C-alpha cells in the first residue's frame, strides 16, 4: 500500500511540481475562454478546473492526466445557460457526474478496445489542428510586438533545454512564461494579457447545492444535456488517457477513470463549477514538462487556485503571447507527423479512416462526432475485409452421386452473399455434404444463409447433410435455424 502511494505520488516530486505549475498557468486562459463559450462568468470555469484537477488526482485511473473545464463540453452548455441560467448548469454538472459514475460501474471504459489505431491517430491530429487554430485570434490584427513575443517564446521553449545544467532542470514552457511576463512588465508594451480575458475570482469556491426545483420537470430539462456531456466527456477522457498511456509507456484503468471523472464533475457542480473532462493539450504539456504522477495533477489544481485567488494581480500580467507559444508547442508535439509519412505505406482503408476522423472533427469542432465517424468507417472496412476471407471448395465423390462442399472462413452478414454464390443448386446429384468444420457462423444472417442453401438443395430433390459445426455455431443454428425443423420451407418464407 505504502509502496503504491509512493510510486503514484512521490516518485517524481521535483518534476511533478514544476510541471503542475506550468499546467496551472496554461489552464487559466483556457478556463476563461471556455466559460465565455458556455456563457457564464470566468470564475465558473476556473472553479471547475481547480476542483476537477484536485479530485481526479485522487480518484482518476490515469496518473499525470489533467482534467478541467473543456471546450468540447462547454459547447454543449450554451443553450442550457441561455434558456435556463447558471443554476441549471450546476445541476447538470452534478447529474453528468452521477451518470459517468454509473458508466464506470457498467465498465463502459472497456469499449475503448473498439477504437482502432487509425481513429486515435486522426483524433490526435485533429486536436493538434484545433489547438493551433484556437491560437489564431491572438495572432490576427495585432502589432508586431505580439509576433516577436510569440517567436521569442517558441525560441525559449525549444532552445532552453540545450542550456547546460539548468536546461534539463527547469521545464522550458515555465521559463518561457516567466521570462516573457518580466519582459512585458519592464517594457510596458501594449499587448493582450490574461487580465484582458476576464476578471479573475477573488475568493475561494464555496459548497452550494444548485438552486433548482427537485422535480421531474427539472430532470427533463437537464438530463439530455447531462447525457451528452457525460458521453462526450468520457470519450475525450478515454482518448486522452490512451494518448498519455503511449507518451509515458504505462497503462491506465479506464473504468476507474470513468468513475473518477464522474466524481470530479459532481464536486465541480457543488462548488459552483461547470462540467468538464480530461484535457489533451494540458495533459501533453504536463507530460512533456516532466509530470508523471498524481502529484502533478494535484499541484496543477491547487496552484491554479492560488494563482487566480491570491496572486491574481501578477497572473493578469502574463502576456497571452507566452501562452500562445506554449500551446503552439503543444500543437506541434501532439500532431503525429509520422502519419503523414505513413500515408504511402498504410492501406487505403486505414488512411481514409484517419483522414475522415480529422476532417469531421476539424469541421464540426466536435470530437465525439469525429471519433464516432472514424469508428463506424473502421468497422465497415473491417467487416468488408473479413467478409472477403471466405473459401468454398467442392469435390465430387467417385460414385458421381455426392458432392462435398468445404467452407473455410467467417460467415456473417457481410459474407453471406459470397456464401450463397458458392453453391450450384442446378447440378443433378442425389446427395450434398456441407463441411463447416473450418468455418464459424457469427449471426442470425449467417444462419439464415445456411437455411437458404439447405432448403434450395432440398427443393431440387437433393439430400443435404451439414457436418462439422463447432459448438458456438451449433448453438446458434439450433436456436435460430429452421432447415432441420418440420415445415422448414414455410418457416423460412416467414423470416
């Protein structure tokens, strides 16, 4: 027990504390921006980011992953806030968390195994593009000072690690933020700062039960929003956990993460925050800055609260150009550049899935829709490919009266047409043997195809024997098949 706590919390203290500090600074403008998207006061997003990061540090299934208010969930809240107000938003966050806890106990995190590698790559690339596009408003219609500061920030981020001794000791994004803030304060130049994004809170969050009627009408209002936020939030969190798994070469407990996200959303709603989920951009910042344990996530949440409540006057002086430079670094580091080179080597179907995921996510700005499209396309391509792997051979016995058919492969809805086409029903023979010992029947469509074949032969006066069914296939055929039952023809016509 103590060894586990030490490993998950205190095995990387210095790097985790520094990484958490970097993430806290990067969270501030994001949380404010997402609050504006949702149509609420900036403190709602900041309180959510603090509470979710702290709770998920203890309850989450993926150490070093950052959870906070996010754009994907904020987009789903706009009409709710507009039509019903803040209190219903807080109630929605609580119900979202309860739904996610239920999903966790139902082990829906295991569904991640159905997301193919090409979908994950498309998700990552799309997110990198969206992160970069989100920085463009800060780089358009501005003076040359902003471009100079951003370029200087990128220079610090990429060159500082080469500085002897301290280059490896301090995370370069943190150095970038501190240096550019000092330059801004000394020079007095007129550029956008964090303070221009919105007013920072000046008090700690308080426990408050949402001021909404506890009745069925309230449930009908908030449930659709809660369900949508729960699904989108878990989808983004599971994808982010997969990416952090790969970056750190470690595993995570996806079902525990579902329950952890749920608890974090419940606490966020009760502390006056909006709903949220894992943030891939900040999680990548954390990992690339050296964060590896739960301590980095905890420090990010606590330091965020300290910054905005007690050091707000200093934080408001951070130039947006410094944070833009950090986010551009995240965008460049997140994008899978190898996927561009792999376009020539990978199968066309894999490339289509990856590019479709990117296109849909970038077009809709909805990660859930993009991943759903990617998973659907990958499933269709897989089903088509497996459906082609079906061999039907035949040979005539020496007596010239019996033909033996041998089926090899998978018989299911995508291969039944190929299955039916493999038999010659007009051949004048007395007996047919269908050997399926090297085949597997997967669904009702496959069973119906077998029924069709057997009954068509019998209509021509040919005796048919099916041999070699494995146990799983035999169970399916016995339950749903009709070719070996009385009045088989009539039952088949009723399918």
